């Protein structure tokens, strides 16, 4: 929801950073994998109750994720690079709830599972929407930055997810209800995308 607004603010400095890194031979795919490695370190940090460290790792992961695309554009972008980028994003998003489940299984495990289920739905609705857009030859509006494939709109997108992760780390004792609320918003987003897809392919084409 907030991605288009935030993109206008963060894309110029990220593009400059990507150009600088590309000029020094940093590979975009290497940046994607490095970002995932950093993000996965949040799992043991959360399991040990190091919530401040976990928050720093989450933010660092997002920073690195923000430059891999610009590195590719200033170097040699490939279809595999876009695939690897989204794959790393999905793996990172799944890792954070897992870390909270390890931190306090009795209190958090069920809600972490619910949150992960909602992420499966949002991920499927997001990628399925991209496939549908490719089949219909839809043109991406670019509001969410330059992307390697179609990025459909939704109530919950990257910005909201990172804000939720930050709240989880800042208020770990409230994870169960925070995760429940956020999962509900993710399910809502998935349903809205399904309705949009149905409208486009059924009503819109009639």
C-alpha cells in the first residue's frame, strides 16, 4: 500500500548505491544471496531473544535487497536475477515468523504458523497475479520501482511487512496478537487479489 510513496523517496539513493557497487564489480546475484544470508541470521537471533540484533539484521537485509536490482540494471540484468531476488525475499519473509516460534514455542508457535500460512497465500496471489499479467500482456505501471516482472498492488506489500517485523522485534511479548492481526490483513490482501483476477478475466473480458 505504501510502496509507491516510499519508492519515490528511496529509489534515487538506492540507484546511486547500486551504480557505485556495480562499478566495482559487485554481482547482483551475489548481493541477493548475501542479503538472504544476513536475513536468515535473524532466526538464531530471535531464538536467543536478541530482538534488537534481529531488528538490525532485518533492516540490513532490506537495505541489501534494495540495491541488488540497481546493481543489475547498471550491470548485466538477467531473467534469473529477478527470479533469484523474489525467491530470496520469500525465504526471508518465512524465516522471521520461524524465529519467533523458536523464541517462545508455547506462546508463539501457533500464531507463527498462522502468519506463515497467510504468507503462503499472499505469495501465491502475488506471483499468480504476475503470471496472469504476463498472459494478458498487461503493462506494469512502475509505481513500485523498476521490476523484472509485474508487481500487482495490495493492502499488504513490502513496506507493511517490514513495519510489522519491526513491531514484532520492538514488542516481542505482543507477537501473538500482532501476528494475528497482520495475518488477517495478509489473508484480506490475498482475497482482494483473487477477486481482482476474477474480475479481470471474467467480468472485464465479457
